[in-house]
C-alpha cells in the first residue's frame, strides 16, 4: 500500500474556498481511478511545531505504486493539481510530497 502524503503551504492571499474546492475535487476521484482507495484532507495543527507554513494537507491511499502512477497521469488529477499549485507559495515549492510504501494493515 502506498500512502501519498501532500502538505500544502498556501500563498499569501490565496482563496481558501478555491483550495477547499480543489481538495474536494481530488477526494471525489476515489472510486473513479482504479486503485485509489481513499483521500482525506484537513488542516495541519502542527502540535510539535515542525511544519510551519504548511497549513493543510491530504493523504491518498493507493493499492500499489501502479495505482499512484495512474492517479498521477489522470487528466482530472492533473487539472486539479495545476489549480493546487496555483494556490501554493512559490508554486510547486509550496508542496511537500512523501510517498510511504507500507505493508497492508
């Protein structure tokens, strides 16, 4: 199982409604892309003070790396991803992406 973790550092003055719309759009791809099991998003509370500026994030769960590749290539994801990058400080520099290869639970 691949856990695709994306942290978002929004640009100053970004529209929170647009960011939420993008995240909801990504979540709506569950069931539409083979192997995308779930996608959850929410605010980063940063209780340990180790991720300042990364105000929100999401975790997408995939059956395997091939499913993540299908998601990455999907035109709906690519369109939403472009909108997400536009919301970020410095474009893609405002994203932190971590892909964890975990055993099935």
